[in-house]
């Protein structure tokens, strides 16, 4: 078992959903990096973006990432932009197993259209504008996401947790 597992991917890719299930199955702790940031700062992610800006948010995010206790071998759901700043992807690869949940743009757009969580980078976007922003941001971030040790694409159905576990087992067997 690696020191930690870091789920990366675009917002709406299922990092928190599958991370919780994976941690429960493996008997590990689960950390949602955005929730950790909110606890650490006493502000919501949206409030940090609105009052302090994205640059400050990314600094706080990198600091929180590095504060995670790896002794608990946690499963960490990162934010969608986490791998793209401050060499975070390189740091995660050095300190655990990174897993990219690669979800197609149309699926992300469908999920994010109905998601009730506040998403500062998508604020006020709908329809084609939302889809276009997702596509362009995903394209810009893909090179970071693809540095993950495991890349899992395709259907995230009821059997997807088993797909993740088999991929981890195969990786550890190499």
C-alpha cells in the first residue's frame, strides 16, 4: 500500500465520491483537500476566491497538501487544479500513488450542470458556454493529469470501485 493515494482530475470527475468509497474499502482515512482548506482557513472555497483571489487559494492549497499526515496512508481527493500549480503533481508522485480519473467532457458537463456545490471557476455558466469552458480548461490541465501513475478512463458505473482496486493491485505488482 502506498503512503497515500491522490485522486486527480477535473471537477466533477468523481474524486470525492470514489475517494470516500476507496478509503472505506481499504480501511484508510479519507481527505477531501477542499474541505481541509475550508477547515484550515474558516472560509469556503468560493469566499477565498472572491476575497483573496485564485493565487492565494493556490498557495493555501499547496500548503495544505503538504501538511497531510502520510503516516495514515490517506486517500486524498484533490481539487481539479491542484496538480497544475507549485509542482504539486511532482510532489504527489513522490509521496504516493496518483490516479487520474479521466472523464469525457460531455459527462463532466452533465454532472456539473446539476451539481449544487459552488464552483467559483464555473460561476454563472450554462449550456454551451459551460461545455466550452470545461473543454478548454481540461485541455490546458491534461498534461498535468497525465503525469499520474494510473490513468482510469471510461464508464464510472457501479463496478468502478473494483476497477480502481484492480488497477492499484496491478500497479503494486509491477
